[in-house]
C-alpha cells in the first residue's frame, strides 16, 4: 500500500513540475511577442531602406 501511495506522490509531483514549466514557457512566449513583432518590423524597414538605396539612381 505504501509503495502505491509513493508512486502517486511522485506522479503528482511530476505533473505539477510539468504544468509549471509549460506555463512558464507559454508565459514567456506571450510576453516576448511584442518584442518579436517590433524586431520583425525593424528588419522589414532595414531591408526596405537597403532596396531603396540600391534602386535609387546614381547621379
């Protein structure tokens, strides 16, 4: 009986740890999303400015 109870305790602990790690991962992903969006917008502007310079007429 005691070994069965210990198995349930260990399984419960692993489920709690899994839930905490998963919640932390998704929390950091959601919190990092605005930064990722700004980074992609900055890269887009950078490459657009490079294309503008390449395509501008040289006098």
